[in-house]
C-alpha cells in the first residue's frame, strides 16, 4: 500500500463513513485506514455496517491486522477529542442494542440528527429501515403514504421473522447487485423513500448508506446524501467549517472530489 505521508491531516468539521464491512474479505481496510490517518474531524459519524457480523457468523472470523488498525485508529481519534457517533446498520445490527450508550466520546444511536455549521439539520440513519418500502415500491406508489407508514414499521418485524425462520436478512444492497437490470429503479426508489422520510420529519436533508451507492442530490427539496461504502467505491461524505458538504472518493491513497453539493434550488428555503 502506497501511503502518502502528509505534513498535516486534512481537517473537516464532520466526516460520515458507512458500509466499511470490517470482518468481510472484500472490505478495503487499506484505503480506509489511509483515509482515517490522513484526515481529522470534530465529529465522525459511522453510519452503519461498520462490522460485518453476518459475514463472520456465516464464514467464520476474518480479522486481519488492517481491520484491527481501523478500529484502533477510530478509538485513538475518540481519545484525542473527536466525537464519534455510531449508528449501527443491518450487518452490525447487534450493536443496536447499545442505543443510547455513551462511553466518553463514543456515542451509539439508532439514528442521529446532525446540524451543519450553517445551521441545516440532517437526519443520519443507515437506510435498511426502508428495505420493505423499496421492495414494495409499486404498492407504495399505488396506495400512498398509509402503506408507506405500515411498511416502514413492518420492516423490522418482517426481518425478525425471517431471522427466526433461518432466512438471511433481506438486503437491498445485495438485491440491487443481483438485479442489475432493475438496479437503477431500485436505487432511485430507495433515494425517494429516504428523501420522503426526511421531508416528513421536517429536516433539510438526510445522510445514509446501505445501498453502496454514493450520491448527493436534492430530491423534493431535501438534500439526499449517501456516503457510499468501503467495499467498492471507497467514498466518504465530509463537511467543511462553513457547512459545505462534499463527497470524496479515496483510492490509491489520494482523494478526489466525487460530488459537490448542488446549488440551492431557486424558491427552496431551508425548513
Ligand atoms: Mn446495510
């Protein structure tokens, strides 16, 4: 790995990463470790699927040195003053039992609310809570918000029952990959479901992960941000000290801007 030794880390107000899938053979812990070492922030959000507990349950423990170093680096950041907010996903669902736990600078939350430097409010959640909504997107389109509400609540129970019956969690991310033909509509259905929820909660935007598809765009007046993943795309969402958001791609030990925040829509005012 060709780590670039920088004189000073790149400083951000906030960094959001998700879907690092530590414990899974496909995780790009090398690029992630380089990214974490090269950057510094006041608040670090871990937006779910940080650990791949399922994969380890299925295939046994896979815990190479680099995966361990990622965890160590995150703890070191917390010890040095970075506030770390961990929002578990579906692959590290067991951690959801620690909702509300605070250990020094480490907070575990089922979902979080982030306020940017320019005062905008963003809901932060992993995104698997929308799987049932997306899977039944035709029904949602047909029957509207009542079925949407019902599916949002049912998602938890559907998967609890599936697990009891020995079925794996129904994963949208995996589903998207296997249905390449329909991937585009699945991704856009997911993005719309998430944006709908953000709008309903009266926030300015939302940060999520889960579908391994980094994106930042305005949907119906709310800013949808997906911080991507560290299995394929190696992307992170960062906020600078003025509250400006940017998506970074971090491979080959160099960052490139993946997407800039879209300009505010004319006539759209922050709620
Ligand atoms: Mn997920």
